[in-house]
């Protein structure tokens, strides 16, 4: 029988185990071991090999007495047996035990002290440990870190390759979460984001059990203590729009909402850097310095990053401590939200740049989690494709989607929250014909929504989606507010809008009869 705690303790006790190294020490080790190189900004740049993003088909949850009746099993939450997990765990630990060096970090997930999760991360790579130190919440002293009794442990061995026929995996790569044992086992992938997202999945399991809403969103707060949440999938502007010089950043990706308000789950930010510029995103651009980890960013021989070069991947990333943002809120907790923004990048060009949602509409669009895939981003994609990710975070939700949607609906009611749908995508035609929404206009609309100004506006209802569109927004041309008016042909708009509406309807069928009332009251029916 596998004694998981004893095996982990043996790794931690090794003479070769470096425990709680500083950022400087981890950078030095990474350079010494040839894991990365410094850019001219001082950031550490590393490559992740053939895996430049998550491997969702290789992610599993151990099916046991703890998880069996609670997890929403399916394509996202794939079950794996205790036997397969135990055998693979023993192999990985034995593999790491033979390494000359290991890197260990102790920290937390969750800025709310009453519900924070104590963590340990065991890494084969120094730069992965630096990533963990950056993205999770760091203890103030090494003494405090050494006294942490971890509730969850990440064991990461990127160069260990599984044999699917022997080990019971689907490929050489595996990300396995044991909720019962408190272990995340990662192998076969060098993509560091697997660590952060695995713990987010764990928090999405644990927090609702305590009556706390867990959310895949960014958050900020104004000088009047007005809190805003930004939900959105990758590429919709979640990180960009929450990094606002006029407001304090609570966090850019993962949050909880309890009886006291909102808190960040992380201690760092993980921003996309493709096409990053100082002009458009100055806060993120300036955060890339010593102590930041750059993933898969092309760097020239002089160490200068080229953020426009996607030769390695479109998914280039920067992981930096939260306090690298000048106006970050530390500790990263705040009161209850006044405003919720759902972000979508509609490549069909038919959704309004901003619209106000009723509570029922909010629950519908939250469950739908819509954005779109662009032509040319994947082989065979020749026109925009709808993408639906439940609750704007389907890959990270172990429980049934309605658990999160019902909690959100209750919180909207309880705290009288204004909810808006914001399209950061295309206007005047679909991708390739129309034009992407100007960021300065989006910022203006979002700022006025958060300030409460838009509530006082006159609204008109669009004829296809039933959304309430403001008639005017100061600083924004009136003609772009209703997308139908931006198309050369109104008939072409109606046809494309109807096509997207039908996609929403078809997608929502997967939620079954329990969610029919949401579609009837706030969504679209045939």
C-alpha cells in the first residue's frame, strides 16, 4: 500500500532538496542549470517545449469515496482509478528521488485567511518553483513557510513521461488531482500553468462546500470602495481591463466571494503577452522585470523580448508578483462587488459593445460563457467559430455548473449587483470584414458602467438577443453602440446574428431540464 505522506516527506528531507529559495536564488539556479536566460528587462525567460498550453485531455480526478458522488464527471472531469494514481505516484516519487536537485515552495492559495489553502510545491525545475513562488501567496518569512502543514501538495516532474499502455494514461502527459489525498501529480509537460490551474480546480471544489463562490475572473476596486468583477475567457481582455491605473487591482484571474466580500486566490498575475505594448497595456508591460517569468516569448540575441513574434506559440505568458502592479491592493481583499462585467470577443460582430443584463440574463450568459475562435487559429478553422465555456471556466469546475450559477444569482440579488455584457470583439462585420472594438472605447464604457452612470441612461432593446443597449455613452460614438447599425447590410447582420443565437440555444441544451427556466427567463428559446 502506498504511503503518500511518507513518500512526500522523504523527498522534502533529501539533502538535495532546496526549500524556500528566494527569487534571486531561484533565478541563479535556473541560469546555472540552463533552464532559461535573462532578458534585458531582468525577467527570466523559459521555453516549455511542445506543450505551450494546458493539456485538458490529460487531466484527471481520482474517483474515490471523497469525489465519487460530488464531482460532475465527464469530458472535463475525467475519472481515473486509485490504483492507477497510486502506481504512477510511486513511480514519479522514485524518479524525483534520483534527481540531483529538487525545489520546494510552501505557501497558500486564498488571501482570505479563514479559508486559505496551505500548499507545498515540489518541482524538478528551478524555474517552475519560481513560477509557484510568483503565482501562489508567499509567506512573509522563511520561518513561517517552514511551519506550514500543507493541505495540498503539487508534485511536478515534467521530464517523467508516462507509458499509456502501462500507466493507464492517455498519453505521456498527466495532470491528476486526488481530492482525498490532497495531491496534484503532474508529469510529461513543462507548461507551468498546469500547477496554477490545478489548484484553482481544487479551490473550485472546496470553496462552494463552505458556501463561498469561486470565480474565474479578475477584480479591481475604486477609491469609493466600488468593486468590479471581470469574467471572460482567454483573449477577451480580462487582465487588460482590470489593470486600470485609476483603480486598485485585486487580482487578474481567480477569486472567491464570501460573506465579507471578494478575495484573490493567487499572489501573482499570469498575463498573455502576445502583441503586448507599453502604449496599450502599460501596467503589464512595466511589470515585466527581474522576478517575472516569461514563457515562450521570442527573445533576440541581445535579450530583447519580441512580444509580436508568435513563432513558439500565440500563448506567450508573463508571470509576475501582484505587487509588481503599482496600484495593486495588498492584501488582495475588498468588499462586495457593485458591478459584474462579462467579457466576450465576438468574432461574428453581432453582439453590442455593451449591454445591461437582468439577473436571469446574467445567469444565462454566465452558464453559456461565450466567446469565439478566429479563422486561422487552428487547422481547418476558416470562419469564426463559437466557443462556450461554462461559467467562463469550464475546464476548472469539478462541481455541476448550476452550483456556481445559482450561487452567483443569489449573490446578485443579495448585493443588488449591476451586470453588463461587454463585447471586446468585432463590429461592422465578422472577423476579416469588420473592425475590432477600439480598446479606448471599451475602457470608457466599462468605467462608466462601474461608476453607475450607465444605469441612469436610456436603453433600447436589440431585436435578436433581447439585450438592453445604452442609447449613448459619453466619449463613445453613438453609431457603434447598436451593432446592427454598423453593418453595411442589415439583412447580413440579421442572418449572422440568427446564426449565433442558434449556437447559444444548441449549447444550452446540455444543461438539461433543470436549467430550462433560465433559458426561458433570461436567454434564448427556439
